[in-house]
């Protein structure tokens, strides 16, 4: 009997930004698979499933564990923060399923049929960029581009090429994975590259822990981004040439990108 494998997006933080379908799949699960902090983000469930925590860098091993559990008939939920298709687990699961089907098919042991009979579904979630945008106004109202600054899985030259091309094409930029202890200088370099195409006064939203108790957001100008306050739980939204910011009568800074392009 093959089971169901759901790759579930938890949203950025608390239950308010988790979709009802994601909550339903978590409640139905016999097994939860994921990076430890994301399993913690799930919280307590009525029928407590088995929890299989793993290190954040073990994506393909984690995907194989989940597929095997589903092959044995489990209702398995692989959890990711935000949306599982944005720099997260959905890719690893689909990739492993593809690899497994090809390898097992060649072996002729009938394993391919077993893997093929798993019911796979991806449950979308609210991604960090849109949740962060909502906190500061509507910075993603016109064309935008999502770029991860991590050079762990792609060469830094590729990151630089994409940043320059996207900044040159006047996209609003959502920057994920901005900085880490292993990648201390990349964010500064990225802001310099963007600055070659944008005014120093371009509004930038710096949003940390959106949807969580420690939520924090600030709208600053491109030449005064507080790099020292930024960590891996932060997303940056860099405005385009048309993005504007203003202070409301109660002192709140709003940022938006008009839908009309001059
Ligand atoms: C590996 S990516 C995962 C993205 C996730 N799948 C999503 O759709 O939001 C991790 C990066 O997402 C951003 N991020 C995720 N959750 C966040 C949150 N609650 N607040 C701010 N940024 C967040 C940060 O830039 C972080 O370094």
C-alpha cells in the first residue's frame, strides 16, 4: 500500500499565515519530516505524528526518507517554512522521486511502480517576500525578481550576474538568504552592485522574523541599509526607480511601487 506525500508550506511564522489546507495536511499526517526548527514551527498537533528531524543541509536524504515512509503507506508531511517551492523542500522531493524512478526502473525490480504509486502533492504557503511586503505597504506592486544571495548551491559569479541584470532591468528585488556567518561579505557586495543602477535614496525594506513574535521591519534608503542588523531570518525588498516611500501622520513609513510605469 503506498501512501501520500505532502510537501507543506508552513508560511513564514505563526498559524495566522498558514493556509487551512496546510493545517489539514499536518493534522492528518502520520509522519512529519523536516529541519528541526521547522518541525518546532508546526507546534502541537491533535494526533501527534512521528517526527523525523534532520540537519538543514540534508535535503536529498530527507526527501528519500519521506518517500520511503510514503511507500510504506504513511501519510507523510515534509515541512518547509514559507512556500515549499521557493528555495525549499519541494524541489528536493520531486528531484529524488525522478531519480528514484529512473534508477529503480533500470534495475527492473518493480520498485519504479512502487514509487510511482505514491500520491505526491505540494501545498503552497505564504512566502517571506509577500509577507514582508504586506508589512511595509505594496513594494511588489510592479514586476519583481526573487534572488537568493547564498552561494552555497550556486557560484557567486552567477549571483552577481543575476543581481546586475535584474537591477539593470529595473526590477524590484526580493533578496533571500542575505547573510550568514559563512557568507559575511556577500550582502555588502550585492548592495554595491545594485547601487550602480539605483539612486542612493531608493527605498529598501528590511524585514526580520515576519509572522513571528520577534517580527521587525524598517524602511531605509539604499545607502543606509543596516547590514549589522541583518541575519538569515531577514528578507530585503529593494525598490525600483519608481518605488516610493512616505511617512504617515502616525509616523509609520509606507513603501509602494505603482502599477503604472512611466
Ligand atoms: C532557504 S530560504 C526559504 C524560503 C521559504 N521557503 C519561503 O518561501 O519564505 C530562507 C530565507 O527566507 C527568508 N525568510 C524565511 N522566513 C522568513 C521570515 N519569517 N522573515 C523574514 N525572512 C524570512 C530569509 O531570507 C531566509 O534567509
